[in-house]
């Protein structure tokens, strides 16, 4: 599925597609929101929820790796000593 096609889906269908085909990459918090990042085919999807809630507020979709910058600080590489 292309990014453009994914954007045309209802949010419920987007969430279903992420559950079936997405690869969870990271989670972070921003203010009172919990964000979950997924890689899907050739794009990324960021699922926004209120902290402590399961209901999805919205899904932000992007294709450019520059959208990953807020997640880079969360990456921990093993110490290879």
C-alpha cells in the first residue's frame, strides 16, 4: 500500500493496517500525548493518543526520514566493548 492510499483510509482501517502490516519502532511522550511510531512499506505512521487512553486521536503519516528526528534520542545501541 502506498502512503497516498493509506491516507485515504478511514482512521479505523489505518489502525487495522498498522496492526497487521506495521512494524513498531518506538514510543515517546510529548506533553500529555503518547506517540507510537510504525514503519509500513515505504512510509512511517505516528499514532497519537492521550496519555493513559487507548483511543487514537489521529495518525500522522510521513515518508521523509527527517520525520524520525524526534525518535533518534530514544535509540540505544549496545556497548560493544
